[in-house]
């Protein structure tokens, strides 16, 4: 029994390789299967290529879709483009726009989000917020600000923390640091997690308020010490940033 378990990763690699070649899957899967040894390569191949064909369960499909996007974002985009050709719905347009964002095809994402803003979806808050995020990532900060202001006028209570954090980042990108600081400071004690507080500290450093920034970073570290492990793990990026700045 033990020798069978020892050869199991090799057996899985061989079986998956045969499946790739017999079903006409892209050859790059062979490299993924063998480079990510120890069962990792075959596991990814199973979830991305095999399981979606075997299961119709919604949760499983979402997992497979996520893995597919990570391994081969181009293929995921093409699949969504084909689905949009078959069924041109606002939902499919939003899914494709989000896939464009993940693929860093921001111009196409923005146009796809904009195409959703028609009829009863003319001022749809989720679409507006997603489009503003894409515009920010695309560095068209003026457009992002205009979209956020439009969203605020439509529904100022829609995802207020998320919207205001993005607004603060847009202000910062536009060198409107006073307004950005105001938003960050207000969010520092409201936004879940440490991102808003850390961004506030980073902007304080940027504008030359190092002492105040240090106090902010120390608050982050104090919060981390008092928080459970899962919280520290989820906020690791911001906690590490705070540690680096306090150490300086």
C-alpha cells in the first residue's frame, strides 16, 4: 500500500497527460502538470478542465472558473465573449467586463460597463462602482471621479465604505491630498480591516506629516496584536507595511 501512495503523484501526472493528448487540450497543460509536481498540477487540471465537464453544480463551476481565470485568463475571456454572442444580457456583459479587468484590459472593461448603462440599468449602482474601479485602474482618474460623483447622486448609500475608499484613492491620484486625507481620516476608524488606516498613514508620510503617520501605523500594529490569527493573516499586507514604516 505504501509503495502505491509513493507512486500516486506520478500516476496522476501520467493519467492527466494522456487525457490532455486524447481530448485535444492545449499542450501547455502537459507542462503545467509536470512542472507543478506533487499532485498540484493534476489538481489544477482536474478543476479547470475536467470537473466543469462532469459537474453542473453552481459552486463547483465558480471554483473551476476562478482557477481557469488564474491559469489561462485569455481563454476565460474568450469563453465569456462567446456566451455574450449567444445571449446578450446585462449580466453577461458585466461578467465579461469583470474578466477584462482581471486580464488588465481596462479600456475594453470600461466600454463594456458603459454599454450596460442603458434602459432600467441606466444608473445601476453596481455597474457604476465597478466602472469607476476600472477607470481608476486605467489611470483615467478624472473619469473615475465623475463616475463616483454620479453614483453618489444616484445612491449615496450604496456600499459607502467601498465607494469612499475608492474616492479617497482617486483624490490622492489627482493630487487633491487635502480631500484624500479627509476621506482616509474619516474611514480610518470605520472601514473594516486595516487598508484605509494604512493608506491614510502612507499619504501622511507623502505630505510630510511623519509623526502623525507613525501614530497611525502604531495603531495598526496595536490592533494586530489584539486581533485573532485569521485577522492578522487577512490583513498581512497592511500590517507588514505598518511594521516597515515604524521600523524606519
